[in-house]
C-alpha cells in the first residue's frame, strides 16, 4: 500500500522521483508553487512545456489531467504538471480535484516513479478551502491503484499542514 506522509516546507526544495506542479492549462507558468518550481527548476521545464503546447497539448492541459516533463535543476527526475479546478461554491468540482491526484499517480506509474511529492492543489490562487481539499486529496490517494510507494504532501504553512494532518488522522 502507498505510504502517505506529510511535511511542512517548500516543495521546490524537496527530493523525490517526481514533484507535482499545481499548474494552469497554459502550462506556461504562473504564480504560487508553479512560479516557484519554474524559478528554481530553471528554463528546461518551461522549454519542455512549450514543446508540449506545440505538440499534443496545443489547446492546453485540461483541468484534472496530468503530464510530465523534465524536472530541470530540481532534486527530482520529473515534474508532473496537473491543473486543479478553481473552487466554486455553486458547483461540486471535487471529482476534478480527485482526478488531479489519480492522473498524477497514473503518470507517475508510467514513468516508474516510486516517490511523489504533491502540493495542496487548488488551495492557493484557485481558492479551495483547505480542509475540504485535504479530505479530497487524501481520499483520492488512499483509493488510488498505484505502484507509487510514497506520496508526500509538502504543505507550505502551518494551516495547510494542520488541515492535512487532521484529515490523515481520521483516515488512519
Ligand atoms: N511549496 C509548497 N507549497 C507551496 C509553495 C511552495 N514553494 N508555494 C505555494 N504553495 P497555488 P492553485 C502552496 O496558488 O491554488 C498558479 O498561478 C500554497 O500555499 O500555487 O492550484 C498556477 O499557474 C497553496 O496551499 O496553486 C495557476 O494559475 C498551494 O501551494 C494557479 O496558481 C497551491 O497554491 C493554480 O492555483
């Protein structure tokens, strides 16, 4: 079974086979963890993303899907880019948030990645309430049929770490 671990820290400093990026459909970078990963990972990641846009992903990467590139100068072999849903009070988009986790792990399996580090997808710019995102993310990973041995959630601040820890405690 996949081991789920939580750490508080900066995802760009993490060491793992694959690091998941909370990207946007353009794949061309942005703010938040996306901007930070591109800054520390260097231009090779953006170059690979541009190639994806010039090829199969001409219209961009749909919400809930995932695709891998080189990790550039990061301490990882791959970055797996996924696009979280923007939070909506009026529409239940939780299946898309779960899909980000399932699809990222599916891509990780295709690559042969055994350790995968995730941020709290959609909980920043995209506005998803932390407790609810933690519930969906952890349930999705727990339910995933994957060869990945460790999924590590790298939570940026106290609040995010506390939300994930509380929910993981309830799952155990
Ligand atoms: N390490 C770990 N977590 C981080 C880091 C970091 N270095 N920096 C931020 N976070 P966000 P989203 C946390 O906004 O909500 C971008 O512009 C942050 O505190 O990065 O999925 C993309 O291009 C929050 O808990 O991603 C998209 O346009 C979590 O990472 C859009 O934002 C996710 O926040 C995606 O929005």
